[in-house]
């Protein structure tokens, strides 16, 4: 079974631009979560989508947004990029929403490395 | 809110040495606890998990026991290998989200 895929793997943007990252979950998985990983802050939860609805959101500004399509694929958008947005953005998929401990094992993709210049 | 504290390292060990990475947590309720591993250039992989107090998770020679009384979930391995070199993350999950520790980088030298 194919794993979680993320595109692109690497991205370089300049301040003020916007960027869209894509995540394709494992087949049959309906929950997609996004995380930002930086050396200073570690892994921080951005948001979770389940069945096309945002189920939960972390403590990030409104410049960070996302959506999920009917096939469970998800996109994350960051507008008006800042230098501090440089990070590895990880996507994870699971069958059920987070919190259902019996079934919520999350499978992570390889990440998109975003560099903002 | 929930939080996870783990020793930040880096940790450098010789092959076949004993490994302990400490992890403590703060949470309301009864979270599930996890250890994830991230190999260079890759995403996170679930290493082991425990869903209730006194559960022991184990995988690939790694073990961790859910200790509710000390709110801890320390990772141990009796004999590390060079291939275990990676970053290890302790995490907890409650009804809302997965919360991670800052990660511990482990380097194992031959």
C-alpha cells in the first residue's frame, strides 16, 4: 500500500509570496493533519481535516490555511510568507480523527522543506 | 494545556550500549503515549505506543512503559546499533491533537 505522499519535496520562496503544499493520504484514510517542524520550536500542530471539514486548529496565524477534498487529499496554503515560515511541513494521515486512540495511528509523509528568502 | 518534555540531547553512544531517553508529560485525562522516530531525510515513523497506565509498548528492541504515577514514558533499548541513529520524539494524544516533545537526536558510533 502506498504511503503518504507530499509534493513538492523542496520549495524556495521569497518573503511576501504565497505557497501551496499538497498531501495525498494513504488510501482509505480520511483524516489529514499538518505539522510544522523547526529546530527551535520542534513539531507544532497546524490543523486537522476529516471528511473535508477542519476538525481542529493549532495556534498559528490566519496566514496558514488548509482544505481537504472529497478524495481526502489535502492542501495547505501559507500567504504573505515570512522568513520564520522556513520549516519542514509534515502531513500525516489516519483512518479516524485524532483522539480515537484505538484507531488513530498517524502515518507521516516525508515532508516539504520550505525555505523563505 | 498538554505538554511533553524529553531530554534534548544530542546523545552519542557506542554500539551495543544501553539507551534511555527520558520523557515526562502533562495532560488532563488519560492520554495515549507514543514514541516516533525520524531517520535523516524522512518523515516520522511510529516506533511504539501505549494507551493506558502500566502498558508497555515495544518494537525493534525498544521498550517504554506508561507510568501514570510519575507521568513518564521513558524509552529504553538494551543494545543500540548504528542503524538506530535518528531523532526520537515522545508524544501524547488526547481527544484533540497529538502533542510532541522537542526530540532527542541519537548518534550511535561503531
